[in-house]
């Protein structure tokens, strides 16, 4: 018994010492109290030097926290026990957050740099007049492929993926709308189709792809593709640029049938405590030089027209990531289809996953 | 018992240990990579370790993780012992079964469900998300595992042992502290270490119930994983691993010296 | 002797825990399971559970959980038995547990590297002449990594019950002329059945609800009930359907508990 009690006391003592250490570290780092701004962003989605630059310029201490899915982020903000000042959700989530009253309208007079954003990316259906959001990065969904492993074969369309030679060669991203969208696009339907017949047709077509699908994975797709685990991957363009910076053999294409166009946007959630600092931060990120530096670091496409001038030519003129106007016309932004339709998409996607080779 | 170990069984143990440690050595090996990925070893470098020591935020997160693990294991072990006693002493069979079933609900429930329902619970109770909500949840999901570790010890303890102590005039407290607790202490230690394991490993529950300003290592790793895991996490794991390894070995030899009967197990 | 009140006082923290963290969450899960995705009261989720998709998923979850538990047991029992015979057995036991303190996701990433097309295991297969195989994203890799994760949880209770085994019983059996195998089958194994049972419980039940690994190691080629629940809670936000699956998991768990308990009488 004594032995046990002694053991427990040692544990309690150790915990007390560690707790003391944590609190003194926290206060020495300025994480508690004072003029702080909490930013809630995707992991590794900002050049950290810019945060330091912002802190130096404004004297506001930035606490940078990350999430790994829109849904997780929304759950946290909905719960209310948090105090995020700026968050960066994707466009379809903004629609939901608006409906649930989770956003604070932006004060455009505090965002003079908003004029730098390309008009093409302003006033989009998910947020008319940019009342709640400012685009942060944008991109497409497409195919990243390895010509070396495909013996120089080119991929240009979704339907190329159904080629029987590609057995066990394809990695798909684990997203119902992305994968179902591929099926719909390959049949010439819209990404936002809600016609059950069309959706079932798309699902049946996808079932035919199963022999070619090696796995349906999450973010590890970048590592797997760069490591040549498979020769073809369905990815977001941002991931593609990361993969290509690691393995130069790879190429990216937006299929000619059309695809998805997505936006990540800066918003101020209703949990914000320091709304003034949040505006300052958003405005800072819209500065052309800042946006250019951020774009170089993150590797996604920037909606900031003025920033393009500060970027190398080969980046700006790369049609894979800054698609031509003709191709852009074929790209669709995801519409919020409503819970019921979305549930049906998910149901079909689940069935596709369960479909055995 | 047959105390000899044949070379064949030795080989078996070596293979088991090799497999258990293989991924860890893999992680440690790549922490010395001068490149940035876990599949292409470019050259030896200590760069990731250097980066690690400059990252105060990560250090705070590591401390958070350890303190939550230690405290939650401590509390859950104490409550778990009480729970195991309550189940053991329940007179009616149905009560026993009911308690056991309740006990196991949290073990069977997927982490996501536990996390989500705790989140709703904390929201209803008005608990702010952060250190306390995480600690409470970890205590909550560790209790049943402690109970499961302690209970078999209690069942196998012969009732005559307690009767004998009673006959010799021991009070209830004496019976508890001098007979029962020493007898079940291997189960208690097993429970404590299992609780520690569960707490250190947990991602999903913590992910739901943590708020801003508080994060544990597994949550941090999951959000970092978006870009492929940075190798300073490998370096961190290497250090933590060597640290716990050393701690376990040192702890073992200290207890060995102080107490020849290892961890209260009776030897014959 | 103390009065009845103080004698029962020790139960309070545990019962409070049951109320707050078990009964209330179960009630919440049950409550949510009756709501469809648009927040209307309905039994639709239960109907949906009995469609082929979910039944097939339940079956395959059971099959994998069974495989994982059986293989874990086959490996864990001899390991525990051999460990009890080593000199510093408690130390070795601790060293079995230590690897599980390294973050699961990190280990999963390590396995991605080990099992990958250009990974160590494939180089090894090449050297011994079998040639490159697809290991990652197969049933094999999924079961292997799951067993890897559950092994310490299986070894611990078995080790404890073996450790408690009265050696004189084994000696007695030997003196009576029992062979090693008979001693094991008639004496050692029956006396450690409790450890085996709790080992199987802490393996089988969580194995039904594995998620993470089904994506990382099995590439979503294996879908367990846990995967579906995780998807419903985190991705599709259909908490009703997620809760419904959880309700079934809880029912299954209680059934398994009752089954293992009645068997106990016979032993």
C-alpha cells in the first residue's frame, strides 16, 4: 500500500511541476492576456515570416492554430467555447456558416487593400458583395500524373482514367463531392447535379473504375504521389503544386470536360474577441507584396491581381495553375446542395468505397 | 514452472520485439535526414533537432500532453480501483452485469462518439473547452480500462484471505490496505500504465473537446499531417522515446533495489 | 464496523462517473439516432441500417475484428508465456508497452514507408527472390498493423494472469506425469482464461470500430463500422446515422459481454 501511495505522490508532484512550467512558459511567450489575435487556419497554410512581420508592424501577438477539415472547424466555432478572431474556411462552408449565423460582417472601410483582388473572384454566389468573406487562395480539382511511369502517355480527360491498362494505378482523394464530381463530369453532367438518375449513372460508372483504383486516401496522397506509389492521382491543384515541387517528373492537368473551382476565404467568426485586429490582419494579408510572398511559400493560386506583379513570370503564366479564360468557363464552383442531396452524395460515395474489385 | 527458455522461443521474442520497435526505429532513423521527407534519406543532419529546440510552442504542447496523461491516469486509477471494488462487492449477479456493461460502454464506443457526446455534455454544462475539459474526458475514458485490469485480480483473490484477516481482528480499513490493495497492486499498475497509454494515444476525443490555447501532441500532429509530417516531429518522437525508455529502465531498477518483490507480486 | 452509509461512500465517485460519462452520453446517442439529417424525428436511420450496404459493413467489420483478435491472441499468448519465464519479466513487459506511447499516426506513417512499393519490406522481398508485391492498401497490411496496435493490450492481461499462476500446480501436474502440452491445455490455459477473456474484450470491441487505419493503411478498401461513424460525425455531419450505428455497436458490446459472462460459469 505504501509503495502505491508513494508512486501516486511522485506522479502528482511531477504533474504539479510540469503545470507550473507550462504556465510560466505561456506567460513568457505572451500567449495569455494582452493584445492578441487568434488565427484559425489549415495546417501550414501561411508563411510564418509574415506573422512575425505583422506582429512587428502592429504590436499584436498572433496565436496561430490549425484545423484539418472545414467540418471540424465549424464544430469548434459553433460550440462557442473558443475565441477565434480570423478563420479560413472553404467556400461551401461559408454558405453553411452564414445560414447558422456564425459570421460577423466585414467592415470594408477597414479593408482598403480589398481593391487588389481580381474582380473575377469578387461577389461570388456563395457570398454576394463579399459581405462576410475575402478570398485567400483559389484553385481547381484535377489529375496529377507521372508520365515516366505511364511511358509518356498523356492524360487530358477524366475518361482517360477508365483505360484498362491503368490497373491499380490511381489514388483518389477521400472526398464525396470530388469523386462523385469526377463521375458526373466524365458523363458530361454538372458537378452540382441533383438528379438521382444522373447520380446513379455516375456511381455505376465509378464502380467500373474500381479495378484501377489503388486506394482512396487523405492528405497522405501528396507523399504517396511524390514517392511514386501510384502513377495517377485525383487531387486539388494546391496539393498538385506541392507534389510537383517534390517530384519534378509529375505533371498536373485540369481535365477538358471541366472540373471544380474552389476558394478558401478569410472570415471573422462570431466568436471573435478582437474584431479590430482581425480586420487589420485581413487587410495585411491582402497587401500585394505580402500576398506574393505568401503565394510563393504556399504554392496555391492567389486571387490578388496586384500580387501577380511581384511573382515570377513562370508562376503567373503557368496555365495549369492559372487556367486560361476558356477553361475557366468550364469550371464550376460547388453549390450548397442542401443537407439531403449532400447526404445522398455521401451515401453513393460510401457504396462506391464498399464496391469490391 | 519451466524456467528455461529454448533458443527457438528466444528467437520468437526477438522477432516480436523487433516488429514492435521497427516503425519507431524507422521514425528515429529519418529524424537524422537532411532532406525533408520520410522516404528519401539524403544525408545525415541534426538540423531537425536544432529546429526542435527553438520551438517553444511545441515544447508547451509536449508538456501539456504529458501532464494530461499523468494526471488523468492518476485520477482514473483511483476511481477505477473504487469502481472495481464496487463491482466485485455487488451482491446480486444482475447488478454486477449491469455495472460491467456500463463500464464497457466507453471501451466499445468509437472515439468519435465519445468525443462528440462529451462535447455536447460540456456545452450543456457550460464547461469551457481547454485543459479541464480535456483532462476530464481523459479521466472518463481511462476509468473503464483500469477497472478491467483490476477486476480479474479481485475475482481470483480467494475470499478466505479476507475472512482470515477478519478473524484475526483486522478492521475493514486494515483488510483493504493490508490485504486487498497489496494483492491487486499488479493490476493497479497495469491499469495505470494502460490509462497512460490510452491518454498519450488519444486523438479523436481530445480533438473534439479541446479549445483554443490548448493542444496535445496527437492533435498537433494530425493538423500538421496535412503537408506530410515534418521531420522535427520525428526528432521529437525520438527524444520522447529515448526519454521514456530510459525512465522505464531506471524506474525498474530502482524499484528492484528497494523492493526485491517486484511490484508487490508474491514470489514463491 | 462502520455504518452502511460510509461503507458505501467509496462507490460514489465511480457511480457518478457512470452517470455523467456513460449514461448521459448513451442517452444523447440514443436521442440523436432518432433524428434524420434535417433534424426531423424519424426512424429512417434504423431502416437504413438494415439495407445491404450497412449489413455488409457490419459483417465485414466482424470478420476483420475476429481475424485481428484471433491473430493477436495467437501471438500474444506465447509471448506472455515466454515473458513470464525471463529474468527481468516486469521490465520486458514494460518494454512491450512503451512502443504504444508513440503517436499512432506517426507509426502509421512509418508503416506507409515500410510497406510502400519502394519500402524496406519490398526491398527485402526482392532480395530473397519473391519480388515486389503490393503490400500497402491490402487486407494483409490492415490486419498486420491492427494486430501490431492491439498486441500490447492483449499481452498485458494474459501476462498478469500467467504471473499469478501458482507454480506448484504446474509442478504437481508434471509430477503426475502430464506432458508439457497436457499441462498447458489442462492446467495453465484454463487458469488464465480470465486474462485471455479481458484481452479479447479490449481487442475485439475496439477492433470493430477502428477508423484512421482503414484509410491510411487499407486505403479505404476496408470500411468498418467505426469508419462509417467517423465519416458521419466529422464529414457528412449526419449525426443521426452515426448515432444509430453507435447504438448497434453498444448493443453488440452488451451481447458479447453477456456471452462471455455465461461461459464463465462452465469453466
